[in-house]
C-alpha cells in the first residue's frame, strides 16, 4: 500500500512535475490537432474533386475513334450504368463588341488560384451528361442571377447563338451575366499537301447560358462547357467523333477493377492488341486521375507526423529530467524506505508509478484538448480574425467554408499508445537507477 501513497505524495509536493505533464499534453494535443486538420483537408478536397469527376474516364482515344461502337462495347460490362461522349479542346474567351479588342477573360485556373486566360473547352451531350456526372447539381448550385433558364436543356441556342456555360466564379470576377456575348478564340492544326502542319485559327461567337459550380475550384476555373455538336462543327469532325468517354458505375467499390476491364474492352474494339502500350486508350478512375495531387497532401500529412514526433521527444526529455531530479532529491528517502523493508522492486514501482501518473494525466488532457481544439478551431479562427484581423487559416484559398477536421479514432489510439510507451520507457530508466541504490550509501547522505 505504501507504493501508490508515496508516488502520489512525491508528485503533489513537487510542482516541477507539471513540466512533464505539460510536455505530454502538448505533444498529444499537437499530434491530434495537426493530423486531424490535414485529414479533414484531404477528405474535403477529395469530396470536391469527386463532385467534379466522373467515376471512370476513357482517355487517349485515337482520332479515328467513334462513340457508337465504343458505347456498345462499354455497355456490355455489368458495372457500367451510363456513358457519355466528350470532345476536349482549348481556347481563350473574349467579350464581344469592345474597342479596342479586350484582353482574354481571366479565371482561377488552379486550386491555389493563379489567373490564366487559357481554358479547356469540353464538348458535352447534356442529356447523357446528366446520367454520368452531377451536371444538374452544378447548374443548381449557383446564385439565381447566374442560373440557366432551362435546366433540362442548358446548352440550347438563344437568338441564333450557340450557348456556353462558364464557372460561376469566372463570371463574377469578370462581371458577366447570362445573355452576354463572348467569343471563343482557338485553333487547330491543318495538314497541307506538302506534309506540313499549319495553324487554322477559329473564332466562334457564343451566348452565355448560365454558370456552373462544382466546388472544385480547379475544375471551374479551367473548364467551360459547350454542346458537343457545336464543337464538332467548329473542329470539322464527324458527328460521332469522340475524344474521351466518361462513365458512371453501378458499384463504386469495384471502380478500379471495372476500369481495367473497360481498358481491355476499348482496345479490343479499336483492334489494339498490345495491352501494355502506354500511349494507347486507357480507362482510369477519378482517384487515379487525381492521384498526384491527393498523394501530395497525404505525403504532407505523413511528413507532419514525423515533425510532430519532435514535440513528443521534448516531452520525454522533460519527464526524464524531472524524474531523475526526483531520484536524486529522494536518495535519503530511498535509504530509509529500504531500511524499513522496502525491496528494490518496490522502490522501482514507486518511481515508475510517478512516471505513469504524469503520462496518464498528460495523455488524458492532451486527448481532450486535441479533440476539442479540432472541433472548435474554426470558432477560434473567427475570434482571432475579429479581434486582430489576422486569418490563421485562409479557407477561401482552398475553396473551403471552414477549417476542416477529421478525428480518426484509430490515430487517436495510436497517439495515446505511443505516448504511454514513451512514458513507460522514460519512467523506467530513473526508476531502475533508484532501485539500484545501496541503502548504506543512501542513509549516509541523511
């Protein structure tokens, strides 16, 4: 019974032990908060990318590819729910009827927001697009003054002009509204009789039908939507031509396996025998197409875990220092305890109990503070912004509404277990030194 009593007494009579508690608390708190923010950011960005992406996209199709034949081959797969053709081109937008000629309309062309005049022109079939992507949600998730009049036919002609859809933020930044006229400037390579490729410029006038908003700022800033038939006419392509095919699957859990099967089906249809050909057509899932960006966030999260270990090391050093000082200060007490019948094992358990008490309190406080800190970090950010004008986490840069977080119970358990193991190891070293004290030497110092 003397062991817990002595452990408690020696702890409460030495306020310096609060340094060890504070170190463990800070280490656990930092590891939970920082990793939860990175996990929340990764989860939110993944959702944004997912909202703007089809389940699978068949890309790198040859110029001779025709949609009807490929559609029949894709429809044979039991996991394919719908497929839609797309043409992919490029261009710049200008406002019409400006003197002198206006500069290109800028837009946020990346997640970080860099302005660029270039954009990708996607030729889509709205009816099929509704079945494969969240196009209807994109059109509905905009302010009423930017919304298209007819959601069922968002790219129908108006007053003899072909329609175009722009990202909502691009329209806001440039002061555009539905009904405005814009000119799409682009071009294509035209092969001459002598075998040389010469540029063939293209200017086409469009009326803005409305805006779309996908929550993925990189997609909205880089893309504009037109009717696939209009783009086929601009590029002088057959009406069945296709550059890529987007696919909706029935079971998202088997998307990767489905993509592999569709790659083989497309290559069989196009009579491409070599399945290892890297430059041939290939079907890729949405996660694979965005793997480099998502992996970069995951790598940053793992790097932060490594960096945060330094805080845990500092906490361990503080614990070791305070417990070692306690052993030195309690040398005479150790001698008395041993003379009264205390065994080396009992002495060791006293100091080990002190260390475990410090560790347990630190883990409990750190876990509680880390969870509450993650949940209420947005409120703290708003409070600091109100008082000082300093934005600790500029959410608008990443197209977020608030500071994201994702509390992972497994990670919290890993942090707590790691802190407990570190506490045991750090406590055992001074406790072992105390247990090896010679009673006569200890009593001589009284």
